[in-house]
């Protein structure tokens, strides 16, 4: 998924360069005027290719699946005192939503606001290694997630605290410091 996302970003940047270079406000020479329809067709082709790439990138549902797995792991890591793992999972939970910047640009700000505001007390509790504050903030996030799901028409998606993580092979009780995650 990272490779596809990086490719999409490179293609988008390439289009910006092509479009920027192709839309200068100078009066073209007659030879350039003849080349403009070909350049416009090439630009249109690149734009179509970008839309095709965006079409195969995950929207919200697939990244949200990763968000859910990491969200579960965050809880178990904090509960077990593996604060670096909790911080790592939080960071990558947020990064997993990056494709939505391109594929769902109108919806992505809601995620960004959620992570930087609603979820912030969870991250603060992780940094403080304060499980009581973490548990309170984590529970509030669950309530917020469930309210959001209902408001978006997904009342059948209800988040709960789990007793096992998505990654059964991970030692959630390894004692670490938040600063161990760089």
C-alpha cells in the first residue's frame, strides 16, 4: 500500500509540474500553437491516469480496518505497560489513513480532527504512562467512534474493548517507555 501511495504522490506531483509548465500565460509561437492540442491531450491522459491510480487506492474502509486493529493493540499495550508499542501503534494508526488525503479529500479532515483533538488525550496519557487517564480517554474515544459511526449511517459498526489484540504474536506486556519509540 505504501508503494502505491508513493507512486500516486509522484504522479500527482508530475501532473502539477506538467500542468504548471503547460499553462504559462505567454502567447505561443505558431509552432507552439500547433503543439498545444497534443500537450492538452497528454495532460488529459496524465490526469486520467492519476484518477485511475486514485481509484485503486484504499478509500476509508480498508484503512479503517487497520485503524481498528491498531486501536485494539494500543489498549492492550498500554494495559500491559508496553508504552512504546502503544505510541508506535497510535502513530501508525494515524498514518494508515494517509491515502484518504487523496481518495477522500472532503472526508479526511474529519479523521485529522479526530486524531489531533478527540484522540489527543489518549496520546497524552501514553506519554505520561498513566493507565487510569489512558483508560478514561480510550473509553471516551470509543464512545466518540460509535457516535460517529451512527451519524454516518454505520450503526452496525460498534467498537468495544477487546481482551485480545489483532496481533496475537506480540508481547503486549513487555515493559517499555514511550520514548523508546522514535
